């Protein structure tokens, strides 16, 4: 197979105005960013109403693993296939973060013949949304530090400011720092950075329905507490209006295209192991007003992304998926069946059967939400016909779930026609209604236990003294009815990334609980979670190259 960039370079793209016209968007409805990308204008966003017959499809996956599953690639392939079958379908994706792009993961624009384009723009600075989020975030911190410098009339306990600075890079040296050092620079204090995708401002961009809602959410950002333990928010520092001004363009969803010239909306980019891991509410609602079928995804495995999408995003956004597609692959199943990474390409039927337990756990979890579920089995070149036949049969007969082989990487939309037809059939027969995992009136501790025991299959939940104190403070300040957004490793159902299956009982340990009042949820931190990643020994950026004509290579 050719590289992703090579495939894109040999595929002529349509002018973005032609793509917009497929959604009945005229020149006055879009704001151009060059020839191949644009934003949907805010006046048009305000006019859009959900098409009553429009259907939402959620793509999720089994637990992440080194073998790979291909969730985004399959989502794009499914959208292309739906359009081939005569449906007006659109992809609703997250924007890639520069940190992973330059670090370990690489880009996030699909792969092979199922990509969104232009890949170089999408994986780099795109339309500047991440930069706007970073500047809005850092404006608040600078305003807070400035307030303390000029006398601290609000009596903020500046030794324990809850809100951190942000940057869209992997930089472990910024996790813990001291700020305001030097002569007459303010009061020295402990500080730190989170990566932009993990910031609350990014979460607010994802959860906001419109500018009014965004301003109110920005105003609710918890900055810290007074010396007598009273909460102080961004609105107390008069920072939220200026923050909203900096986000005036970032709130508008971005429109691009697949390699088969079908529309894709890319907007916001929260991490799925810390935040919701989904595209924004404003973009999904816009898509539901522009298309027959909207296909979106949730970050990492179904225990994180799908659970948060269904319990938090759907609840706040007022929509629900007609069907959930959970992606798996032969190699991933073998990995969870105990096969080492060097041996994953060797045929191993028994490992597939053992690894299907991971898939089955996710299937059982998703059925708790009362939404139809189907499985996509993403084909890799090393998969044998015997392995594929066995996996398809095992999933259908033993796990009692419809399963379809997908090949978007090598065939584009043609490789997803069967699963796309099943989605169409599921949509037309959709009668079930989303059932949330817990009621909001439940106290935060019980909501955390519900997720840990029903989704992670934990034996018990252990709260540290700090976590219990955090919960008491959150509840006493009137935020106890918010939903729960767990921060947990994506590599395991447990809070230990080394436990890749459920052979032994385990407990979930909650070390601290954070309040994201602006985003609108409570964040329990399970185990050791980093909100600022570090670079690997050989970062992906080492592969990047630009020639003297401005052509880029290595960005995949």
C-alpha cells in the first residue's frame, strides 16, 4: 500500500464550495479557509434545525491496543459507503491534537483510501481552533495572576489555584513548574500545564450549544477557593467575555471532505481518557440538520468514549444514536487473547476466542443503554481467511451480535457496503430509546460506583482521603447533580494499564476528584493519570520533512 499522504496527493480534491453545496450550503453560509476547507457561518448554525428523520450513528471500539482497530478509518469508510448507497451521510469527527501528532500516535485523519482531506492542514494548525482554545485558556490564568499581583481583593488562595495553563504539545517538563519567579513578577506559586486537548476550555467548546451557552460555561470555570474556602469562578475575575471573544471563530465547525468527496465536519478535540473524547454538540446538531445520517465517534474504547458520549454528551445535546458500531480486528482480538506483539500476524484461532472476551464485555456494557449494537471487523493484510471466518461466526453465534467484515483502508467506501446497509436497516427499524446508566440526582460517590462496577466491572471503589474531601466540597457548593466524566487509563477496564483482561477481580482507586463546572461534569481521577503527555524516545516528529518547494512528508 502507498502511504496516506501519497494516496491523498494522487487524489484530486473538489473545491470546498462544491462539498458545501452537497449539504445545501451556499456561499453566504460558509467562511472559506483556502480552497479545501471552510467554517459553517454562525448565522447558518443558528438557523439549522434537526431533520426529524435524521439518524445518528456512533462508532466506538474495543479497548485500545498496539495491534490497532482503525476506528476513524472505518467511520470514514462507512460514510463513503452510505453515500454510495444513496444516503446523504456526513462524518462528525474530532480535530487531531498536535501533541500526539508530533509525539507517539501520529495524525488522526483516517488511513489508506478512507481519509479526510487535506491531511496536512487537518493534522497541523487547521483553522486555528486549538490555538484559540489555548489563548482563551491562558488569558484566564494571566488575568488571575494579575489580580493577585494588584492586591488580591477577592482573597484568592493563590497557593492552590485549580486552573492550569495549556499548550498543544507533549512536554513533560511543564507538568509541574513554579511561576512568577524573579524580581517584581508577582507571588511565586506552584503551577503547571495541561495539553490543550485536556483543558476545560476545550471541553467547554465541545459541550457548548451556542455563544450564549459558551459564555455562561466559561464564566463557571472554577479558578480556586478563597482563604475561607469559598469558590471563585472565571466570572468573578471578569475574564469570560474576553475568553469568548477569542473563541468567536473556534465555535464554528469546520467542513472538509473525504477522498471520495463526501462531507466531513471536524470540530473540537477533547481527549477520551480525560474528557469526553467526542466531536462538539454544536457540530453534531448542525450535521443532524444537514444530512440524513450522521456518523460520529467516541475516543478510545467503549468503556470510556461511548459511556461518556451516551451519559454526558447525548444527555446535554438532546440526541441519541439509532445504532452503535463497535470496531474490532483479528489482531486486536489475538492481543487480548494473550498473543505477544511480534506474534500477532501468525494464525491463532484459540487466541481469537479468548480475546473475544474483551469485545463481549464492551457489548454487554453497551446493551445497558438500550441501543442496537453491531460489530465491524476491520481486516488487516495478515488476517487469514480461516481467522476471519471463525471470528465472524464466533461473534454472531456466541456473542449474539451481527458482525460485518470491513476493508476501508484498501477499498474505501466499497469496503464498508455491507455494514453500511445494516446501519440503514437498523435506522429504519429504530424503536428503542437511550437509557442512561444513572440518574443525575444520585450523589456523586454513587454515580462513580455505578460506572466503576457496571462498566469497568470493578469489585469495589476505593476513595482516597483527598478524593472524599474533594467530593464533599463539590457537593456542598451545589455541583453534586452533575454527570461523571471518569479520567482513567484507556488500556484496561481497571485503573492499571498492565491489566489487559479481567481474569482476576480488581478494585478502582479514586485518588482525587476535580470539578469542571464550565464543561458541566465532575472528573474523578482513577489511578495515575497524566493531563500532559511526554514525548517518546523517538517522537513521530523525527519523520517530518519539508522540501524546498514546500512539500511535506512523514505526516501520517
